[in-house]
């Protein structure tokens, strides 16, 4: 409680907009992941697509076995900054990208047998050992949002059972499946049952199975015992190594985003314009879509003072949401958005030339707010011609 009070007081002092990652919360998540590793002997990778704050990689690498990458640049970042195992999957590699991917990766996972057959000859020229796999599509949906359902109708992700080419498996050491999004281990259990039914007979000949991401392992109500049982069963039945590659679970509730009120205007209702933007700093508000929580706020109308919170961009719909507060908002007030370390930070952009938020790291033990990165004009300019 005292820790929280201090953290919030310190957040009210910083320059905004900024992401603030809390080192102690990251450590708490890592200790849960460490327990899963210890109990089961599985391998856990950080999905860089979800969290790529490389300043904290030295801390993460004490527990995690490496990273999973989705492109040559994530693979390179993983090699340069994490430097443990690098596993790379893409829905399709280009010739030039593949060159870089194999340079930096230990595992490469192909999305089709076409891609595997096309790139297989290139692997013999590589000096280090690369373990290859195929992503399978278990045709089993656990999610309700089509945008986040890799097994939905017409999905381009993974090879279905009917297309699994058992004559092209020489050189393939494992399979990857990814079906979950922010889910508990009961959803994993159902998925694994289907995977075993469709692909079980091949698993005996493989050396690893990658369970993908979407496991909300560090959430309070997550059923760790069930997860450990599933991993142990698969390991023992097929004599394979099991990999998990969570992104979100690594940084869940480990960071906030702080913004300030720049102006307050009125059009049908009070509107507070913040020094941020949903379009540039929190695009998942539209894409996911979701409503971030702000400390001390509630839904519109639940507390005495309601506001529409708007962003700085030209987009008419650049609205974070409608919130209510106990006190009226004033220019200069800080708003603290919770659980913003994963995905939000990696998805920012500079539309309208809006400057990227700074990135800070909070050290609870001495209340030190470390400025890791402040962005400027050059970061905007270098993305353009
Ligand atoms: C193949 C794969 N692995 C891992 C992840 C990470 O998922 P999460 O951050 O939800 O754990 C994703 C997310 O889309 C993915 O597609």
C-alpha cells in the first residue's frame, strides 16, 4: 500500500506523456514464470511483439530462455540485446528477410510447407544449428474476437491437418500452435486435446512443441497447476521439449502511461484534451478495441464529473473514451492509465508528427525514476524520406 502511494506520488512529478515500467512488478511476473519453468522444465520465451523494452532485457534474461521474433528486425534485436535463444516465425519470409532471419535465429518456424520447401536448401549453408518447425492450425477457436482468432474461418495462420504434408517432414523438429489471447489454462487444455488428436502421431518424431502465446500466466486467477500438468503430460507422452512464448504475461500490470490535461473545452459535454493521442500512443483503443483504466476514474456518469478524453491528433475520432472523476479536471492534471507496458509501447507511431512518449523505469527500492529514453524530432524524421 505504502509502495503504491509512493509510486503514484512519484508519477505525478514526471514530464508527460510517458510510459513508466515498474521494475518490481516485472520481477513479480518473472518469479511466477520461474516457478512454471522449475516445476515443469519447460522453456519460456519473451514475445518481442508484445514487449521489447530492451533496457530491462538483462533482468528478463535471468529467468527467460530467449525471445520469439516475427521479423528480421525483431530477430536482430533479440540476438543483439537478449542474446539467448531466438525463435522466429513469420506468415511468409521474403528471400532477403530470410537471409537475416537465419543469421540471428536458433529456431525458424514456417507458416506453410511451400515456404519450408523453398527455404530448406538455404539452411545447409548456415554455420550454426537451426531447428526448423511448422506452424499448425488446430482449427479450434478459443477467442470471441475474430481479429484475434488465428483459427477463424479463412485464417492465413498455420497448416491445417488436411494440408499437413507428412512426406516433407525430413528436417522438421517441431510444431508451433498459437490459438490463445489473454486466456487461462483451461483454454490451453482444450486446444492441446485437439492438437494431439490432429497431430499427435507426428509429435513422437519431433523434439519440441511450441504452445505459442496468449497464456495469461501472471494474472491473479490463472490456474498454474493445470498449466504445469498439461506441459508435463505433453513432455512425458511424446518426449519433447515444451516452449511457451508469452508477451503480455511478461509485462502484465508492470507499467503505466501518464498523460496531462492540456485544455478543457465543451461540445455537448466537457472535453479534456490530453498531451497524448489514442491514434498515436494507444492505437489498441481502436484496434483491439479496448478501454484503458485510469486511476481514480469510472464510467461516464458514475462519478460527479464526466469528460470525454480526447487526443492531440487531427483525427475526429481521436477519443480515448468517456470517463468520470470525483473532482473536476484542471489543466495540468495528470492521468495515470494502468497496465500499459505490453503492446501499447511497441505500437506507438508518429502520425501528425506527434512525439513519441518517453520511456521511464521505476526503481521502488530508492524511488528512482530512471529516464530510459526521450524521443525527439529526429525519431519522427528518420522514418520518412
Ligand atoms: C505466434 C505468437 N506467439 C506469441 C504471441 C504472444 O502472445 P501474448 O502476448 O498474447 O502472450 C503471439 C501474439 O499474437 C503470437 O501470434
